[in-house]
């Protein structure tokens, strides 16, 4: 929980780096303070934006090393078909002392979790791996190839923690029932990271640098816009009907600039630095 707090658990905009979450919650807070706080609390917990998205996954795991020492790593893909149902498919490697070999194979799992930022889950998975090794006969020094298969089914429980809208940390415990022997079954404790999950949200761009006179003219142009012109907002983009300087307009009073002169105050001949044109 400390990691969640450090990564912004108490921020209502924690997943703005994900395009779907950003589209859903990018509008300013409106209504009373109670409505605002209610929406903030909802945003702090809501992780339904994960539906129909996928991401890269890496993880590692190890046993308790007392009965059947095992350690492994995997890399693959995580997918959410609904906000509460996810699956994993990964290429996995495992060193297993009970089976006395190292195995490379496929690890798959399905998890059911709450659609929240901190999401407890339960699930089940299957593993199938092979080990191909060369065996040397000590009597006649002949080499032969030995192939061993290891399969396992396991129930699993754990917790997913979304660090932001596109990065998820997972911790789990599973009990592997193997095809090797019942006394080779073992508890397996894993830690995994999902990243690059789903479409990336829009990022803020640097503001335009303006001189003071350009800034004043920009303000005047914004205020001169006809108030009765109705502009339809474009989904996914800021409301163009709201001036970009709306916050500045509220903070500063209108500028009362003098009107431009109707004629030149001095004739060209009376202007400082005037030189008579040459005559033939």
C-alpha cells in the first residue's frame, strides 16, 4: 500500500496517461463540493478503463525452497476482456529440483478481480514445459538425447496494483500440482509487472511564448469574439467555445486602452530627424 500511495493513490487523476481514462475524466469538476468530492473518490478507485486492452508482461517466481526448490521467470502478454476478467500468456522458464531439470514452456492463467486500482484476484493456470538434454552412457561413452516433460495446474490468488493507467504490479501465490509426482508439488510465489498497457493518452504541450504587446492583442482578440456564436465541441478535444484565456480574464480587469489617433500628431516636415529630399 505504501507504493500505491507514493505513486499517487490519493490523486483522482492517477490514470490520465491512458487514453480511455483521460477521455472519461478529463472534464473539469462541476457541481457542489459534495458532487466534486464524490467524483474524486470514484476516480481514485475506478480502473474500468482496462477493458479490451493488452500490455507486455514480465515476471519471476520462486518456491519456499524447503520441500521442492523451484525458481523461474517469464515474459508475455496480459489482456483484459472485461474490467474484471484478465488473462496471461507467457513464455516461461523454470529450474525445478523435484523434477531434477530445467524446463522451458508456456504458462497461461485467467484471473477474476475487482475493477479497481487495488484489485484482489483469484484464478487458475496451466504450465507445460520440456527439457531436452544430452545423456552420456558411462559404460560405452555413447551420447543420447533425453526429453522430459513437466506439466502443472495451479489455483492462484493475489493482488493487482495499478501504479498508473498503463503500468500494473502483481503479487501472487499459487500451488502447483505437477505431473512429476505428488511429493514434488510446491507453493510458488510470484511478482510481475505489466507495462505499455492500452493506448497512451495525450500529453500536454509547451505553451506559446508571447511578447507583452502580443499577449495584450491576443486578449483583445479573444474578447472581441461574438458571444452569440455557438461552436460545437469536438469529442476528445478541448472545448473551443471556451477562450484559452478564460482564467486570465477572470483574474485581470479589462484593459482600457486609448483609441488610436485619427491623424498624425506631426507632419513629416516637423518630425525629428527629417531631412529635405535632394533637389536637382
